[in-house]
């Protein structure tokens, strides 16, 4: 005996239902797209904030290093002042120990190295080119400019000084005495009154070298002051964004 099941008529959707379903699907996809964009924007903003905080910390490290270099430059200037005064005395009235100490110290230099890794990373990602960060971008641009000036100036000073030491330094010192004070173990420079005879022309030449050194140190101070200013300004601008 066959069992017959009643056939239910298939519901035919109206055009309005298709339109509603399409609108709901479109809305869901669109909202998902916007939600993902917002999530990525928030994530990128957090990354930017974290990196800029590291940039600010590195600027603070630079400022500590700048403080050291400014103090070291004061020391260098005092050495040059002392040597300039000493070398004007008659050769037999110059205390040998002090003279050799000053001659040993006056060529010393110290290169400033900026903590620039985080700053370079932020620049490569365009964090300083946003229209909202024009002031910060300009501040960092000026910092990089003065840092480049300082680096180039250091290289010039080093080349000039190396040439001077190679060609003229030993007109003013006795290598044996110099070796005693610089060698290991250090015994210090021997004390006595009087140094080897140095001609008046050579003394003038040394004084010109010292004057040049004064100018170098003074210009470096201006560069360090500029670096300090723009590092501090950049830190303040970054901290405003928190």
C-alpha cells in the first residue's frame, strides 16, 4: 500500500526579501571591514606611540652624553689655556712634568655618538612626515642636521690633528721622556725644571695650533648646545602626544 505525502508548496521569496538580505549581508561585510580598519589603526597608533617613547628615551640618553662632552670640552680648553701660558715662559723656567702632561693631554678628543636607531626606524616608517607632526619633524630634522655637522667637524679636527702630530709634534717633545709617561706600567713624567730648547718660531706655531683648538672647542660647544635644545624640544613634543 503506497503512502502518499502531501506536497507543500515552496515559498517564493519576494524581491523585497532579497533586497533586505543583500543589505544585511552588505552591512555585515562593511561593518567588518570598518572594524578591521579601526583595529589596525589602533594597533598602528599604539606601535607609533611605543616607538616614539623609545625615541624620547634615546634623546634623554643623548642629552646625558652631551653633558659629558660639554664637561670634557671645558677640560680640553683648560688644558690648552694652561699650555698656552706655560709655553710663553723661557724654556729653562718651564716645569718639565707639567709641560709633558699638558702636551700629552691637549690632542685628546672624544667622538659624540647619538642613540639614533629608534629615530631612524621611526623616520623610515614616516612617523615624522605626518601633517600633524610638522613641529616634531622640523625639530628632529634640525637635530639630525647639527649631529651631522658635529660628526663632519670631528672628522676634520681628527685629520688636522693627526697630520700635526705626525709632522710637527716631536719638535716639542723628547720621545724618551714622552715614552716614560705614556708607557705601561705608567711611571709618570719625571720632574725637573726646564725642557729641551724650542725655537721662538716653533713656539709661535704651537700657539697658533692652540688658538685653532680654542676655536674648534668653542664651535663644538655651540653644536652641542643646539643638539641639547632640539633633543629637549623633541622630547617635549613627543610627551605632548601621550
